[in-house]
C-alpha cells in the first residue's frame, strides 16, 4: 500500500468536489502544492497580488454557482487576500480561500515563527465561516465542510486554513481515498410557506402600482427563466439592480430602469427578488420610496427580512422554486395599464434626454459620448462580459450601457469596492471562454493594474478600457490652494496603454469618438490582451460619482484653522 502527502490528499479532495481551477499566488508554504495540483490536472492561474486572485475565484463562484478556489501564502499574502474574501462574503459569492499557514504549536505560544499569524481567527469576521485542518485525516471533511458552507443558504467566502505540516504529512493512499468525498445534494430546493405565497398573490392583485426589483441574488440563482416568465405573465414593471442587468434584456419593454426614481417613489407594492433593502436601495426609506409601500421579499436568508423596512410577506426559499410557486398563482396580467403608461412616458423622456448627451463630440471627450461607444459595441456583441469599476465611469456606464444577457455585468457589488476589475475580468474570461471588456476609471485601474502582466501571460481576450480624466472622480480640484497635487489628482498625461505593450499586448491611445470606435472594434477583433487609454476631459465627472451625498463636505477654510 502506497503513501501520499497531505498536499496530494488535498488535491484529491478538491478534484472530487469538481474543482477545475485554482487562482493563486504562491510562496511559502504552498508552492509545491500548486505545482502538484497543476500536474494532477487542476488549472492553476498565478496572479501578481492576492486580492486579484481571490476576486477572480469569487467571480468564478458567482458565475458557476459553485465555490471558486483561491490559494495564498501565509501572513502577508493571506492578509492581502482578506479584502476580497470579505467582499465575496458581503456580495454573497461562494468562495473557498485556502491559505497556507505556519506551525500551529508555535503560533499558539507566540514563539515568533516565520510569518507567524493566527490566520484562522483573524479571518473570522471577514468570512462566512473559517475552518482549519489540524490533522491530515481531517483533510476530506475540512474540504467537504468548506464546500457545503460556501454554497448553502446565502453563499459566501469560506476561509480554509492549511498549516504547512498538514501539506507535508504522509498518509496511506487508501485512507486518503476513503476520507475525501463530495457532499451529496448540494443544491437543495427550498419552497416558501404556502400561506405567504397566498398573501403575496393577494397583495400583488390589490396593488395599483406594483413593482419588481431584481437583484444579483436572482442572477446568482440563475433564475432568468422564472423571473422573466413572471414579469411577462403579470405584465409587471421591474427595475434591475446593477449586476441583475441583463437577467432580462435591458431593452425589455417592462424594464423601467430609465424611470427608476419615479418607479421607486410611486410603487405601492414592491416585490424584492434577490435584492436587499440596503444602502443601494436607500434602505427602502422615503423620500426615495413611497413611505406607505408594502414589501414582499424573496430571499434564502430569513435574517434579511425586516432588516430595513417591515416586510409584509417574507418568501423564504430558493429563488427559482419560489418564483415558480408565485408564477403558478396567477392566471394572467395584472390590471395596471395606467401605472405602466405613467412609467413608459417617463422612461421615453429620460431615454430621449440621455441620447442627446451622446451627440456632443468634444476633444478630449466627455463621459457620455465615450460611454456610448461602449454601449454600441455591447449592443452588437451581447455575449461580451462587461466588468466595471470607478466612480463616474461606473455610475454613468451603468445607466448608458445596456446588458442583454444574464450575469454579463460584473461590477463593484454591495460595497462599491475598487480593485475588483482585473481579477474579475480574468476570472470571467477563463470561466466563460468569452471576451471581456474591463471598463475602468483611471483611479480604479490602479488598484489591480499589475494584473495586465497576468492577462498577457495567459494571453486572455480582455480589452481594458481606461477612462482617464486625470484623477479620483476627476482631474481638477478647485479646492487645492497649494502647489502640490491635490488628494484626488492622478496623471492625466500618462500612457496606460504602454503598460499593456510592455508585456506584449496591444495598446491604443484615443482622444475622440471616432478614434475610440475604431480602436474598440479592432481590440475586440484581436481576441487577445488590449488596453485602450481614453483621454477624458479633466473637468468631466462629479466628486464621488453618484454618491456625492455620502461624502461629508468640510470647507477648506475650516480645516486650515
Ligand atoms: P443587489 O445588490 O443586486 O441588490 P444583494 O446582494 O443586495 O443584491 O441581494 C442578493 C440577495 O439574494 C441576498 O439577500 C441573498 O441572500 C439572496 N440570494 C442569494 N442566492 C439566493 C437564492 N438562490 N435564492 C434566494 N435568494 C438568494
Ligand atoms: Mg478618474
């Protein structure tokens, strides 16, 4: 009977759980583990910084509905991955972050081991759960537990601590095979309480101005067919949250995204489908929402109900099952034609207003005309995945660029966090084999910019678009009374495209709409790494994008005193 290492047992456990890819950054003590995984047929993708690797794994989890796997080294590498672990948990993306760590008995006596850190406990507040494998014979259950936890209920990030001596340990091959397994029935159906379903029906039928709000929970649940059938059967208007854009084609007649403010303000019964009433929905409060609105909420996590506004009807269950239950309650359309007409009118007015802004052709460009170039490309190539981060680039892009297919918009998510861009782009590209555009503000790009090298090393069909208006929010800051660069200022005269060329990708520098159109079309056809530096007017954009209200204003005079 042969013997194998703990590392090999871990590979065996991951493979039995269907793992095809690991996103990581190696070093002590996981280098050989990564080599072994690769040689055993798991695709290993190496990054330049851990948060990008963990972000890539998180978006793989979101796209596949199975935990994405990341690998980091001890202490500093582990900590670099923590922001992405936390973001995945907040977003509800299934992820297993595996990290090597130093020897437990030295850590526990604070004996000053190499990169000594109590990673298992430190990860706790940032993860859905943390587990540590303390004996080689627990490798199987450790991995099974991580998988079960990451995707059950509301998905999230699981931290799995693997001390160096667990990787080195030796175990009988037969025993390794026995202890490693895949948990059964990982996608349990969960239907809602039938009394709640009946009440939901009643409330929706009585409503004069019902509205559906679709969130990324519905996109994660792959509930596009159920949700679209429901919308069309009832003829009910809906609003998609940012990453739910495309779950139903944004050009659908019942999408009231262009009349969002009116829809939220007026709706009297709101059905939340995989969307939380958090800050992104103003906590459901007036004046954004009708103070008398009643809420029905579909969610897998009971604690979510009543987190912000009273939820009249909680529909606890998995989204697809619950939407099917609801669908079966109705025979046909709701009688709400006046409400639809009111929304339609506003929608057309706003679309008209927005399209006027595309007509400006200045040099350097403003955001609207530049983003319209991307809109047109995505309309023609709807299977391209759009990753986006930034402030104005993100906010205006969300309004301007229609998404036509489910899960094709990947962005800053629940935290509105910067730094997800290239990690998400790489993850999306590898998991879907589709082309990706990473639409980045110049500031946002900086947080993961070195992954350009990763994109080139793997020769991925990713087009990075850097909208350079020379700063965080924008390049000019009227409040700067010194000769030093303002806190918000970044290089407007640089050449981001040269970063791409340095590693063998294709770079473009464009200053007007015509050049941008040609470059984007060309870059997409290349089917390889490309970066387009788009020169944007330094005065374009507003401070904090659409979040100005969250940015406490302190007068400069006051702060000097
Ligand atoms: P958005 O930011 O798009 O509004 P959120 O992330 O705030 O979306 O909300 C997503 C919600 O979807 C979460 O409350 C989560 O618990 C829920 N959810 C995730 N997966 C499922 C599922 N399979 N069934 C039902 N609800 C789900
Ligand atoms: Mg900027």
